[in-house]
């Protein structure tokens, strides 16, 4: 009995033959998403117009309208290209006719036929043919669904030629008398995948994304058994992406000198494609191109990645022996040139982007101070999708007379001038605060500083002076969104009665402070408009939803407000966030907080951390937590010292029901859980966060502007 893809291939090829189509596609609904994804595409060299993923909210596509209405629908290429300019590079004019695949109330997907000409409407005979084909195919899909077969589309579609004599190349199952797939029949699928990869690589910005897209096309599209992509760094090759390769092969390739003889270095030296037959040894004695399944009989093609006449690296591809004609007859060197030129561009972008991020991070505070009576965290996210410097900044300053100053600001523009002005302005505000001026005077002086810098830029800024001993907070704003002040019972206080003019606009502005007396557990949220977007002010409803979703845990709340979820598009503007929770008078809190600073070159720092924890917990009568807490803190501090290469601040906070430990460093990369395989049991590292996850009652780690915070909590009165 035929499987799902066999049914699709057969139906698609019949439609191509009987309707003289350039392509036929079967799209299936992606479970849980509003997307139709191509499962099978039969294609001729004129059929590159098939779009693999169709959003169900875009009715410009005939398949989307057919899926939504249940009718046979038609679309023309000029209408589609007018809305999606990126599709205009594909093709000659064409017409798409689509019909729904369904059984009862169950919608499976669509069947689309692409004609290599523009016709006003589908004929009655063609409509009847499509309707009958769809009914038969839907009945088979219903049968497969009832038998439990998956109807979920693959990440990339199965692409086949119109002819049926290439079964080996497409399915790996030879029909009687067949030994090899015809390269002619492979040409259309190859051109299709090469075209889709070309379109994808045109817009890709980062090297890792280009490599991921290429490997996916080679493995899922062209049935490569294994792929390894390496780039030249200095005088050596380094593997930057691989799939299906054996560990021994990757180990021998990674770090190899370009002067040492190997298939990859030979391809670079001669700037040409090299082919190694099944079982042929092309490396030093005892080494060969083998894949992860341990087989060495694949045909290997080694392609130099060329750009501007020089080689950047190599792309090694393993094919099953029956697919050898793909290597000899199809222009794989085109793929190598395409990838080489893309990687040259993305490497330049990555280098510029890294420099931009390094400069941006250097302008932010290295770490926020830990204070008795005040719990704090911060977030910063640069503008995405471009090499831009943002003008947002934040700071938290311990005041000489006691208390803390929280500052957040935004300089107009996204360029070097804005970043320089931001650095000068933030330094000025810090200096004025440390001179013990009140917040209104600090903003007045900051305004004068910006005017004297003669930058023609303006900036907004908000300052909060908080005295933890009394709970008194002074709020002053210079054209900036006022902070949200949320009390423990969920009510909101009016932050400021008067918002002054932005900095750099008037010579002698007047700034007035509003004064509040905060109750314990009051939350203050300072932010820039990059966080709130077009609304400018962050809505209390948005904060309330984030508080509920985070369980009122401050670090998690920061992540929620920044919207750091997978799949969120890059921000058009940079965004800064500073959160403070007033926990009560510092005189009372001092007895329940412990602070330790560890220098990055302090080789006794981990031992001192354990001693520090033991002393604090004994004084707080939490001896039962001491052993487990010392183990966890040791792991986190060790991880920060080894990988963060920065000073480390350790903060202990004792609450009636729990112990909280925070470790802050200057490395913004989050600590990761590492899943170690059985062959890595003797590895020296990688288990720290696994131990924390196993023993702590809760834990988290979040990039906090320039650095990160790793925290964990343990329930008081219980041992882990």
C-alpha cells in the first residue's frame, strides 16, 4: 500500500502531465500554526515559482484562499509579485490554480497547479480534473489519518522531476532494470533547491544562519548523507557547521593547517571541486571521509568556497553511491560560489556587528550594585537587523549620603554621534549624582552639559532617588516616560506631576521632583520607549500580565517585559529596562543580606565564596542549607570566573521562607544547561548548571545589559 509521499508524487506527476503544468505542489497544514507548508513538489525547470511556506493570513496566494473557502481559486504571478517583491526574481509569468484537500470537517491542505502562462480563469474541464484528483487524494489522506500515519509536513519539501524514471535518486528504491537516477531528472529539483537557497541567502545577515540554511538544503533537499563546512581562520581550517559526519572526521578536519595535505586543503589550493569515490582514502593513513553511521563508502565531493578569486573555506558533501551522477553532472560548484560570496559578506557584517556590540556594551554599567533593602535587575537590547549604535542607557548609583540613584535615558539617533553623546551624558549624570546633588539639579546640569557639547542632539532622562531607610523616592523626568510604581497590593502610584522638557532643548529649564513614600514590596519600572514601542508609555496592564506570568520573580519579570521569546522579530529601536523592588528599611535588611566581591584573577575566590556562605548561613540559623548552597554557589562562581573573565559579585538574601543567592558578572552570554553524552562522562566541565537545576528549588539566568545574573533559591527549613 502506497505511503503518503508516494501518493503525493504520483498525483503531482499526473497533474503535470495531463494539465501541461510547470509545477504541482501539495501543501499541508502545519499543526498548531497558521501556515501551509509544501510536502511534495513536482517541478520542471520553469516551475521555480512554488512558495514553500504560505501564511494563512495572506489571501494573495491561491492555496490560502482555497484552504479558507473550500473553492477552486486562481492567482496570477503579477499579483503575487506586486505584494511580495522578493518573489519577482523567480520567474516567467504563470498562473496558480489551487483546490482544498479535505474529508468531512477535516482540512488536510491544498493541491496547487502552476501553469507557465497567464490565463484569466480555469476551464471547466481543468476544474473537474482538479476536483476529482483532490477528492481521490483526500480519501487516501483520510485513510492514512485514520491509520495513524503522520500528515505533518516536513521542514523542506520532497522535490521531484516530472518523469518517473528517477526513482532511485528520489526514493532510494530501484524499479526493475534501474540502477541509477538520471542526472537530467535531477536537474529540475537541484535548480529548485539552489534557487530557494539563493533567495534565502540574499537576505541572511549572519554567518551561522547562512551555514544552517545551506546544510538544511543539502541534507533535506539534495539527500546529502553528511555535510561539513569549514572556514579559514589564520592559517587553519575550522569547522563551523556539520551534519551526519563522524566525530573522528570532524576532529581531523577542525584546526588542520592549510599547508597540510588533505582533500579540503587540496580543494583550496587548486580552487576546484574534488570527488572521492566510495571507500577511497583521501586523508592521512588511518583516516577517511566517513559519516556518523560509520560507513565510508559514500561518494564525497569537496568544494572550495570561493569569493573574489580567493578561497574562504570548504564545503564537503557525502552522497550515497547511487547518487554519484549528481556530483559529476550537476553544477555543484555554483553552490560553492554562492555560499562563498554569501559568507564573505556575512563575515564582514558579523565583524562590524561584533564591534558595534562591544562598543555598546562598554557604555553600559559593568554590574549593578547590590543594596540592602533594594532588589534590582536590568536589561538592554540593541536595535536588531542592522549595524547600529543605540542611544539608550541606564545606571544605578550608590549615593554618598546613603540611598541609591536609578537613572534611565535615551539620546536621539542610532549612530556614532548618539553613542558618544550618550556616553558623555551618562558619565556626567553619574558625576553630578556622586557630588550629592538632588535629582532635579542633576538633570539641570546634565542639560547644560549636553548643550555645551554642541551636538545638536536632544535626550530624555528620568531619575529616581530612593532612600531605603525611609522608603522615600524622588522622581524627576526630562521628557522621558515616567516609571511605573506598583505597590504590593497591585495598585499604581502617579509617578510624577510634571515632566520637564528634554535635555538639550532649552538653556534654563525647570525640573520638579515628585516625592513618594514607598511601602515594602513596591516595584519601580524604569524603561525607554524602545520597550514600550509606539505607545511611548508602558501600560499598567502590560506590566500586570508580566507580573502574573513571572510569579513576581524579578529576573523572570525582566525577561517577560523585554519579550525575549523565541521567534520575536528584532527590535527597530534599542530598549533599556531597570527594575527596583523596595524590600524595606535598609537597617532591617542589612542583617539579612551578605555581599562578596571576587576579583577575576582571585584563584581563591571559590574557596572564599564557600567560607562566606558558611559564615552567613550560620549567622542566619540556616545551617541545614549550608552544604547544598556551598556546592551550588561554587559551581556558579566557578562558571563565571572561567567563562565570564570578569569580576564577580555574590549576593545572599535571606527571607523568612527561602534563601536567594545571586552571582553577577560582566559576560552577557547566559549560562547553559549542557547535555553530556555517555562518551563525555570524563569531561572536566559542563555539569555546573545541571547541578544547580537538580538541587535548587528554583533558578534562572538572564543577560542584564552588559553582564548577566545567575540566581538560585532554596527553601528555608529544607535541605536539597
